[in-house]
């Protein structure tokens, strides 16, 4: 990276794919977590099912937020927990086809994790992560130079 890119050009190029991956991850949780609890824990009451779905969704949302924050700070290896989470959501929903779920909910529960994984693996998202790592190195060099004074 020879020069620091302008924030406007950086955001216009990489912000849509970054936000697309975030929204795909959040919508994955919105559809997969209640379907998971409804299918695998059928003995739970409706109240307990809603409570555990809500708490599980909040906890996993915090994981998604933290991973994306770390990616934005230039720590590219934090994409792996996101990929694992999306893969687990996909694999957790896949066997529930025989549970008489609504077809649209089931299809969206499979579509959003695949879309999230596609966006995380896209060329543009990989380029963005690389540029953010370079910006982190520039930031660390500037901090080290400032501390020497």
C-alpha cells in the first residue's frame, strides 16, 4: 500500500460487502436459532423456547459484532469464527427438513448462511481485510514513532 486511500473511495468500494456479510450473519441468526430450538428441543414450552432463542440470539449476535469489529480494526483472522458460526447454523438447520417447518423459513435459514459465507469469501471482502491489515500496520508504525519522541 503506497498511499493511504481516501475514506470515501474505501467505503464506496468495500462498505457494501462488509455490511452485506454482517446483515447475512444477523439474518442467519434470526432464522436459524428459533428453528434450531423449535426442532431440537421440542419438549420445551413456548415460553422457554422463546427465552432461550432470545438469549442464544443475543449471545451469538455479540460474537458477530465482536468479530466484525476486530476485522474492521485490521485483525483478519477473526473472519474464522464468523465462518464457523455460519457453517454451524447451516449444518444445524439442514437436518430439520422433516420437522414440518414452513418452507420459506427453512429455505431462508439455509440461504442466509450460504450468502454470508459467499460474501466472506468474496474477492472484495478479502481485499478489504488485507487493506485493513495494512492500515493497522501503518497505525502501529505511527504510534511507535510517536512514542519515540
